[in-house]
């Protein structure tokens, strides 16, 4: 059989062979293929999943140094995605972003990246002792959404910062906008820099011509895909792909070992192997159906009073070179709700759970796992929201907050001044002070409304009154904060004795 036959699932097959052989396990995990698992869980998950929840023993390869069926699965994934090398990840795209940034950069290097990069990029900067140079994304003031950075912004930033070693791009965004990666790739490589792409939200793009171009097809040196987000991988299951010869594979593999468990879940690895096979052999058909479901849903939702769903009509606007139509961004501000309220009402009243809520919007994902019935439930739930009076079962924001949220003039706070590197600030002595008294101080922690996981403050940045006001607005509207020790932000950690450095900004 052709070793690149995409119908093959070499790693999943190896696990099944081990189970069928009836080998007596005297190895981890301790539940011994489910035999020691409590009946409450065993009865729910059944026999097969515990049976392949094994450890990396003879015949089952080693994720951190594969030579057998995992290596075969990696090669099949690379062929499917048009990459030179692919690697399975069991700690999500967080591990992938961290690994590719640390593999590309050395201590003291700088990197260009959008301000709306995921917090995993911030953690990579802390660990790698490197310096960010933030690029402003294009902002949609009406929808209160950050889109991608433009090719023009990347070009100008490279001219202003010729010493950077790499450019890190987020595409697609959480909201479905994609960057002009083809133009950005040309610009970045003409300047002799590395192009790194957080494509966590685009694992499906490579498999359908009506979706925006994938990062591998666009020539990115490294990209990360969250197979679990929109395809059939299990949670935490992601992939990292490289194209070309600019990334040194030995260093990348060594770096991946820093972020991958020595006891990875083989169930997750099997799901990656099978999800790749599914996309390579059936992806176009499955995504054609998914796109039709999403298009029908968007049309019906846009017909509801007070509801707006962005889509292909945004393509060509700043920061939206393409759009992933499977993302359903439902703007509810004209109904007088925050997105957080709408999320709660949809769940409590209609038992429909969306992926994301923010100040103005909720985001629903239409994937290969959806059906006409599930999409109809979403439309019916949003229709009820649109036609009903404000619910008394949720905590409505104050009149002032509602007015502010509906104002098209409201904007995210400007990118703050960076006075120390993320690593210096994170590791320095700090004190906790009231947030209300922190203006002018230097932040010592990450402050991130989650989702979408985009930092408002990073270590080493000066806190402003605008940022304090914005964070209070998010908290008042119901946002959940990740990163700060005090998640309610009554206090915030700041540097005790900050030493100001000359840090490049764009």
C-alpha cells in the first residue's frame, strides 16, 4: 500500500492492534484499560476509550522522538496539509505557539506581532526572554471587534523595526476574519524574516476552495492548527506544520519537547490521526455541507429584527482579506443586550450554548458535526431572543453601561507603553495595589478577558486610566478575567521598583 495513502490511520491502527493482542498491561495508566475505573465513569465512556488510553510502550512509539506509527502519521499529516513537516500536539495550540516562537527566537531578539495575539504568545515571550513589538490590528468600531493586521501595517512595521527576527500573525481571528497571508508572506520573506502564523481557528481552511487560503498554502514558515476546535480531534489535540527550509527542524523538535508531556494522551493522538484521514479523504464534501448550513443560518439570522451577522460582506474592509463563513458572529447590541447577557439567556431559556460572548456579540461555530436540526435550534433560540422583552432572569447592565455599549464611538484602549520586557516584569518584585490606584504603574501580570484570550495588559506595560475604565466596563458586563491573581481585579500586581528600558514600539 502507498505509504501516503490518506485512507491510512497508522497510529490508530497500532493502538487497536495492541488491544486486539490481549497483552496483559503492567504499565501506566493505573486504571489498566478501564478495569480499575469506577463504574460511574466506565459505564458512561464505555470500554473502547479506556482500552486505548495507554502509555508509550514498545510498538506505540514516542511522541517526543517518533520513529514508528507516530512518524508515519506525521508524514501523512504533512502531505494532507501541504507542509514539509507536521507534528502532533497534545497541549493544544498553546504549546504550538510557544514552541514556534521559542524555536524562532533567541534571548534578546524581538518579534512583530498583533496586539490581539492570544495570551499563549505572551507566555512564550516571557519564557524566551524576547521582546514584543506590537502592531495595531484593524478595528471595527461598530462591532467592537479587532480584525487582522493589514499587509501595509506589516510592511511599515518591518521598515521601522529592521532588527526583528520574525513576524507572528493571527489568522483567522476568533471572529473569522483572515489576513492577506499571501501578500504578508512576500513582504516578510523579502525582508529576510520568519513568518509564524497562529492558525488555531483555521484547521479546515486547507480542505475547501471556498474558504480562505491556508497558512501552509500561503508559504508560512510555521503555523499551528487547533484540530479540536473545528474538526474532529478531541480537546487539546492540535498540529504544528512547517514549510520551506527556514526553520531548523532539530531545534523545533527539541523545543517541542519542552512543552509536550512525556505521558501524552494516546487517545488524543489517535483522534488527530483519524481527523487528518477524515479531512484528507472527505473534507471537501463535509465542508461543502457545513458551508451551506452556515450560509443558510446567516441569512435567516440577518432577517431577524435587531440582529446582525457579519460575513463575506466584510471582505475587503480593513483587516478582512477573507472570511471563514462557518463562524457565525451574532451582534446583539441593537437589542439592548450585552453579549454576556445573550449567552446566558440562550443557555438558560433555550439550552443553546455559544462558543464566545463579548460586550456586543456572541459567536456560534458551525462545523462538520452540525446538522439542519442543530442549526434550526440556534436560529429559533436567537429568534426568541430578538422578539422577546428583556429578560428579568439575568442581571441587566446599568443604563449608563447599556448606553456606552451601544455607542459606536466606544473603542478599545490604546496599546499601552511598554517599559520593561515581559520576562523582566513577570519575574521582578511586585506589590498588589487597588486597581483604582494603579494608573501610571507598571503591570506585573497578564490581564486577559476570556474568551477570546487577548491580553488587555501584559507584564511590563504602563497602566492607564483608559485601561482601568475599560477593564471595569468588561467586569461590569460579566466578562471573566484570566491571568491576574485577583480575578475580580479589586487589586492588580505592579512592579515594586520598575527600571525603565528603551523598548521598541510601533
